[in-house]
C-alpha cells in the first residue's frame, strides 16, 4: 500500500506563510502532502501558552501519523518549534 507522506511546515516568527503556500504546490509533484501550520507567536503571553501551542502541533502530528508518514520543516523560528515537537 502506498502510504501518504505529510510535510508539516512551520513558518517564521511573523507566521508569514504566503510564500510557503505558493511553493507548496510543487511539493505535490514529489508525492508529498504539505500542511502549513501557523504557530501563533504573537498570541503567546507566557510559558503555558507556549506549551499549549507546542501541544497543538504534537496533536496534529499524531493525527496525521495515523494515516501516513509525517515530516516537519521549520522556517527560522519555526525550526525551533520543529525541534521541540
């Protein structure tokens, strides 16, 4: 069976995902299913908010992993999130 391969893309500190959304069209050519997740850096007020945001990314990874392979790509500050997921 051909398993789906999701690539979760975590944008930069300003959550700028417009360029990523344009580029992700090409990822389909390689059999990848890109998923852009806004981290919401501007919404984080304390450590608990940070933990909750990371937990929401983990929940999304767990959900997608039930139906395929999952990879994480973090852009700039999004890379720090990817390392902590």
